[in-house]
């Protein structure tokens, strides 16, 4: 991620911009991950320079897990409805 942050700094950052931060959000069945990436020259993230509030990595991880559960439940409901529709359709004949 630091490579992408560095590339953005080199290619897109203009004078007066705050230091670039990267945010990695990913999820799979067994784990959700949320990580901030800051270049070594910028040792700390000062949330007030970006937003009034930057969530902690743990808060982001929990939000990813919550959203994944909602998506999985929605997919399960669609499968059940699809199965019900197939089983309840009248036979042609």
C-alpha cells in the first residue's frame, strides 16, 4: 500500500495538500481487515486535517464484518426465494 500512497504523492498531490493516507479494507469468510497506510515521513495521521473524525481500524473492521453479514443474508434470501419460485411453478403439461 505504501507504494500506491507514494505514487499518489508523486503524481497527484499539489502544494498545500495534506499528507496522503491510504486505507485498506478487505474481507473474506474468516477475516475482515482495515489498515491505514502513512508514509514514513508522516508518522501520525491528524484526523482534523482530513475529516472531523477518522474511525479506528477496529471500528472499520467491525463495519466490514457487519456489511458482509448483511450481504450474505441477502444472498441467502434470494437463493431461498429462487428455490421457492422454481418449486412452486405449475408444471406444463
